[in-house]
C-alpha cells in the first residue's frame, strides 16, 4: 500500500472534522503532563469540542482551499487542533482558561466563524462569554426591569387606594 493511501483517510478525517465547524484553534501542547492533558481533554469534551493531535502535514493538506487555510503558517512543532461545531468561542475560552493554569499549553492561532485570529486575538475572543451566559444575562436584565416596573405600578395603585 502506498504512503498516499495511508495518509488519505487521515486528511479526509480532518476535512470532515472541519466541515461545518464554527471554529478551530491550534495549540502547542508540549510540556503538558498526562494529568493536565487528560483534564484538558475532559473539559473540551464536556463543551462538545473535538481535540485531536495530527501531523502538521496532514492538517496542512486538509485546510488547503478552505476558510481555515490561514492556519497553515502556524503548523510547526507539536500541534493539536480544537474544533467546535456548536459554540464558536468555546475552544478559545477553554484553552485560554486552561493555559492560565498550565503554562506549558500555548495557543498558536485560530479561525472563528471564518475570521483568522493570532494568539493575542484569541485571548480577546476568549474573554467573550458563551451564548448561554449572554442570554441569561439579557433575561436577568429584562426580568429585573419588569419587576421594577411592576413594583412602581403597585405602589401607585396603593397610593391611589389610600387617597380614595
């Protein structure tokens, strides 16, 4: 069997992983302990983020002519890729948070909803709360406004009852 035949399924697997993906983030995992790596994988899995280690050449073939092509220049050294098809900011958020405690983890670059971000850009993206958090904050704000309005209306009604 030719080497190309062995590599083709891996490239197809990566291509499938990236199809319909909202985001992909590359990291250098060199220096992580087994325990740290296990914890990171667990956190990412709980957020429905796929995290895998592939050879750089395989990733390079898979990203060619896609919206993730800009990642190719960061494919040096040990590289893992975190991909999310649901929450676009989840990989960046989780990796940044994990990187704060595990200094060995280094975020290289990423593409989020078609836009390329370098290491600094991903740190900014990581500070954005998840969609669920934003919705709950919005609902909390709306709820408190309605509650305050109801309280004022009740006080006005009670005052008018006292006058009558």
